[in-house]
């Protein structure tokens, strides 16, 4: 099994923090976001040789010995799906875990994802409301719909009318088998809601649901953090200063 970290973006909401470095090199708890990802993938059982990183903005600042690099030269004019396609060689060959590079997660969450039988699967965070209440005065202004039935995703990425429309928070951790990736390629080839360069991951997942494909969901209550801004980093270092990943 392989693991791919998507680290192509600048992270414009980090403002001057990413003037000279990509977002994945911002630090939280004294460690870069990228190193958090790498450390926890390794704790879940991956070796450096099984990990790939998709670079883009300031790629020369991302230096990790032993990993495989992929590069999205069009990082500034494309969304995250295009970055993922740069690693399609791996996605076509064996089951692959995909992780955003701006998230903090527990190795046990990855282990759960590794064990699923679904061709396409995602994890979701069950303690999202408490976290979003710390981040935003009105969590519903930022949260998106997330609905499931019998362990399968049925809706994602919409504007929620109430908390009832959100059964969990998409985490930016996914798993594809080669069959699952083939389904993805077939879906985006036949029809997509937007040009590929504008296709983000939740939009892709919802498109797959619209076409009738199944997407498995795996819950976790292990602490997970999404780092969108420097305000997030300041909040987390204040609120979760004792946070240690196992």
C-alpha cells in the first residue's frame, strides 16, 4: 500500500506566513505540518519509500529524504484534484491512502482506513461541532453538509440549513483501490460539474455520488485539526498545547 500527501498549494489564507514557504511547511506545536503527516503515516506503518508527495508552490522548500516526488507545475491555476492526478501511476497500481498536507490526524485513523474493503473511502471526524465552535462564531457559516446511510456517504459539500445536515466532518483523508481510481477517471472523463482545473475533492465526491458510485465512511473521535489560517494555528497552540500524537 502507498500513501500520497497533497502539498502543492500555497495556502493563501495563511497570508504572509507562506510568502516564502508552501503551506505544508508552516509549523504547529514546533513541527511542520508536513512532518506531522509524515510522522503519523510512518506510525501507521508506512515507510518513506511508500510515501509520495505532490509538490507545487515553492517545491524546492520541500525536502524529505527517501520519498517519491510528484509535481503539479500548474498549482496556481488548478485545484486539488489535478494535483492528485499527478500521482496516478501509484493510484493505478495498488491501494493508496491520500492525505491533505494541512491536517493533523492520529495514526489509528489511517489504520482504520487501510483496513476498509471499499474501493473509495473517506474518514470523518465526529467531534467537529466543538472544534468549529472554537474556530468560528457561527460554525454553520463554514461547515458543509455531510450525510450518510448504512456506512455510505450520500451527500457532501453543500450549504447546511442546520446542524442536522452535518453528521460528521470530512477530514482530507481518503483511500482508493485501483478499481476505485478507475471509477474516478471514468466519472471525470464522462462528465464533471466544472473543468478539471476547478475540481476540488468534495465536489468530486459529490459528483461520484450523483453518478451512483459508493463511497465508504469511517468515523473517528481521535483529535483531528484542519489548519486553514494562522488564526487556526494560534488557537490550536493555545487550546491543544498538550496534544501529542501516539
